[in-house]
C-alpha cells in the first residue's frame, strides 16, 4: 500500500534576520514532516529556533532584513511561492495555530463567540454561525457552550481560554494544527485534560498536529515522532519512543536528565546542562553544542558533524554518539 504524502514537508528551511552584529540565523537548514493523524514534536530550549520554524510555516515571521529560504510544502503547495491572497486563504483553513498564552492572543473587548465566528465567516459558508460556534466550543470540551460564547476572555479561567483557542483553531477544520507550548500557563491537571482533548480531536478529525514544546514528559505521552533542535539545527530525530528511551545525542540526554522524576531513588538537585544556547549571530564553529558538551574533543570544535543513522528512522548529529 502506497504511503500517503505528508500534510507538511519542510526541507532545508533557513530563516535569518539582519542585526548590527550581522545575520541572525534563527533557523539554519532544518528538515521535518508531519502526516495526517500524526503528532510530531519540535523540542529544545528557548532560543533554539523551534517557534520561528513553526511560524515560518504560514509565513507569519517578521523582522528586519528577514530572509526565508528552503522548501515548505503544505498540503501539496509551496508556501514560499504563495501570494498574499493565497496565504490568507490557507491560514486557518489548512494550517491553524494554538499559541501558548491565550490571554494575550484573545481580544479582550470581544466575546469569545464573536472571535470564533469571525474565523468561520472568513473561510466557510455556514447558515447558522451562532450554532456552529456553540458546536465548536462543545467539541473543545467547554461546558454550557451557548452561554460561554457570550463571555469575554477575562471571565474565563486559563483552561477555558485555552479551549476557546482550540475551538477557534478548529473552526475551519484545518489539516495541520500547530500547538506552540499550548499548556505553559496551566496546572498539570488542566494540561492533561487539554492534551486528552487534542488526542481525541486529532483522531476524530484525522488531523496532523505539530507540537512545539520543551516538556519531554508531554512528548513522551503525546508524540509519535520527535525532532530535537539546538541553535537552529536538528540534533536528533526519530520515533518518540526510540529517541526518549535510547537518546544518542549528548544534548538530548542532557534534556532528559533535567526532567523531574518522582520515583528517583536518590534525592538531590536536578542535573542541568551547563551554559546557555549561543546567540544566533555568534554561533560557535564546528558542532554548535560543543561549548556545553562533556564529550567534546578538538574535532567537535573544527568540524560540524553530519546526520547519521542510529537505527532506521532515528538520526543524530554527533561525532561521538556511538557507545
């Protein structure tokens, strides 16, 4: 049986900005894909380029001297070749976003129902928009959807606001949902409910999901595949279970070591990764992780490693990944 083409295919994506220090290479040659019914996670510390990568998918990135190159194929179309009219048509209808802070993403002077209705009117022909809004809020798990639609954002809890954002993102039945740190400001109980909802909606709507996060616990529970980013580059990728159980890159292993575990036999401080992500205008030579890596040798400072196969579908960018 022929494998259907992915909903999203990204190849050699590069995003840079102009600065007084020279070009800022926020994303520097990354490749990834997402298929229908699949959840793929982009993982890494703040500043690694994962959010810029996600925003570039619908050409939502802006900034001084912006340059975007490579390939972004969304539902069979090249996003980088689209005109403004076509971009407006796909935003919301083909690709939609759930951002990490619903309180700042929702308009405080409009009811949540009117904001969801606006998205529907832009992309769909629906006889009864009010009923459709209520159906979407019900689909997103919001109680009493008819009355909640008349609420303003400040009248809802953080979890309810996030469900409103999900309802808005699903208003036009997108083929790809990008969830950028969708539960950052929520407690763990609400986090679990939001991701349970996303899993159910992905299954019911046969939708592709791109999850942007630094939380490897969420990746383990929700993602089919994972891509680990550092300083604008992909360091490791593969099936989520394989990468998290048998991490090959020192950076991935460092991220895993920093995850709190209630069942740890020994108490003490969590193991962190020393140093910080380099400024994208001042990237180190060779392997970009070498200034923070305990395995680094002279070759790491001089030559950037290529991606190598650990197993089928599992790749790593490291000179010394082998045991």
